[in-house]
C-alpha cells in the first residue's frame, strides 16, 4: 500500500525535491540521497543490525564502531525521511552560505557521531539502573533526530525573533522551537507515536549543538563560540524559569572552566583606537550578528523610504519656476523671490503695532535749503 502511494505521488515529490535542492551543494545532495537510500534498505533486518547503533554491540566484544558513522542514514518511516531531507535542504540554502561547506559538513558529522556516542552511554547507564538486557540489544539508534535538534538551535542563534507561527496563546518564535520540539517528542513517545530513541537523540542533539555553537565554533575573525546574552542556556526556557536555570548553568560552566573543558572569553582592549577604547568579546561580533544588523538596517531604510514617498513636498525650485512662468504670462514684472520673502518676513515682524503713513500729493512740497 505504501509503495503504491509512493509511486502515485512520485512526479510531485520529484518536482518538490528538485526545487528544494536546486541551488545546494553536492554534499547536501549526497546526504539527501543516502537518507532516501537508507529508508529502502531498512526493510532488511541484517542492514538494521549492522548499520544502526545497538548499544550492546558498539563496544567489545561486538565492537561495531562503524555504526556510529552509518546510523544517521537509516530511517524506519517515510515521514522521517521527508523531515530529514527538508531539514538538510533548508540547511543547504540558509546555513551553508553563512558557514561554508566545510563548517556545514563538520557540524553534520560532529553532531551525529556525538549523538551516537552519548546515546550509547545513556543506554548503558539505563541498563545498569534497570538490569534490562533489551535496553542494550533491542534498541537501535538511527536517523537524524539529533541533527534536526541541533539545526533548530543554530536557527535560534541566527534569527531568534523570527515568528514561526501565531497561536491564540501568542506567537512562537525561533527562540521557542528547540524546547517545544523536545517536549513534543517526549509527549509523542509517551503516547506511543515515537520510539524511545527519538526524544533521547533530540535532547542530546540540542544540548551538543548548543555547546558547540556557544563555545567551540570557529569564526572568520578568529574568535570561538557565541557568548551573546540572548544565546545562554537559560534563554531556551520560559522567562519564569530562567533565573534558577541561569544559576545552575553558571555553576556548571564554572565547573567546566575549572576542569579546563571550557575557557572563559578573552577580552581584547584596543587602546590605540582613534575615538575611544574598543572592547571586543569573542563571539559577539560574528558574521551572524553582522547579518542580523544588516537585515535590521535594510528594514529600517525601506520603512523610511516608504514614509518619504507618502509625504512628498514640492521643491523650492519648482515653486519658483511656476511663479516666474505665471508672472511672465500675465505681463507682470518679475521680482526677486529672495527679496520678496524678506519683505514679507519684515512686514509680518511688525505685527499689529505697525503705523501706516499716507501723503497727500496736492500739498506743496517743503522748501529745500
């Protein structure tokens, strides 16, 4: 039944896929093709065993370490393949032009391999707590759920105030997408619509993506990470919960700094600046912040130009030319507009207290000396 539906909608899917991947790089097209290919081979039990991450077989004696690099191409449901392809395609159009091909590929590999490693560690801990062997040998970590979560974090970093959808309860922006998607994944798992690996991979991918973008991503200006105040760990949560989460995250950050896992931002002072002392913090003046400033300036200039067009006034030159043309056509002498305006201003300045003097021409002229 699924194959018949796929064959019937194949032309439409091909058209939409070509529009999505039209101007993307070769690496993006290869990843999308591998996701589609991985869905078809997921019908084989042998492929699932040897290409997905099974926590009990990753470490010795199984030692299927290669599954860390192959699990993210395997999907069990076609709707997951559609979500993966759309996400990768949008990354190729929105994020790759800003980051570059190598940084985009590095982010893809780093997130997926880290999700596989930490997911395996999570299920090992869960096995030690429950002593349930199904956790080790019946769980298969697969797909791009962790990468999708990391992409939502990257979009929040670049366009935090972009409105995604408006609801009766208010508007949802990119700031709310990572937490909302994580809660939805957990809810769908509890009602039986998603596998247990999906919320695990999603939360792990969101945290690892934030850690990389916050502290380790190298930018073109030589700085690392993004230490902006609107990209803190507490900013992912509602405003009411941010103060206690901020205290907890700062404590964890100080612990990681003491363990030399993270480093404090280095402040650079430019005392020889022509105007004043310039202070630059790594991550605060990245190309992403510059892009946001350019978008804001463009929107402001467009708004000002629209207002200027709606309230256009005739220029002084146009008024002067019209006045001269009317006077010349009526045979009136042409006067100097500057002197006319000066005389008008002098008359207005006299006000109501001005005295008018009239001379009778019939009176004789006074004798001259």
